[in-house]
């Protein structure tokens, strides 16, 4: 298939979305259009990641309800259909003790992807950890 036959534009986005983003970029503030494009790119990446998973990946987030970064991580995983267990360490003392073993600072969010521990939240870091876990042999 040649470049003119493709229905996809940059970053695998549909050409119509690229056209709309360019119109917004030209017509009004460019920063907003770039945010929309970045968000779509992250969502597309997460969707592709979940569609390509050869086996289920176990994800647990140790969080609190008042933590803004926890809320961002929770929303990101929910919006991208990433299955995870959310444990509020303020209401589960055993989980709070386990959090301290995983992350001696005890900061939230602390996210485990199989046996890998992420402290804080970054969509890119989360997606990379999921990819690594998904491509390890099951049980390995």
C-alpha cells in the first residue's frame, strides 16, 4: 500500500483528525490543538498496547483518595480500559505495610505491573512497563 492509499496520518491518527487539528491550530491557539493531538496519540498507544497483549498483565495501584496524581493515574487507566486493582492505603493497613516494602518512602501512587514497581505516574512509563510485562512468557 502506497502513502496515498493510507487512511492514517501522523502517529497513526485518522487523516480527518489531523485535518481538524490543523484547522484548530491555524484558527485559534496552537497549544490546545497540540494537547488534543498528544492526548489522542497516548490513547491510541494505550489502545494498541491492550489489543496486542498476549496475556493478562496484573496491575495494582497503591493510592489515596485525596492524591491528585493518583486520580490522574486512575482516570488514565479507566479511560484506556487498562484493568487494575486500586488499593487505598489509608483504609487498608496491611496494604499500607506492603506499600512500605515496595516503596520505602511510602509515596503514592505506587503502581506494580507484575513485579515491576513504578513510583508516581507517567503514561509513557506505565505503557512501557505493561509492554515489557505482556511480552514476558506467562508465569515468567
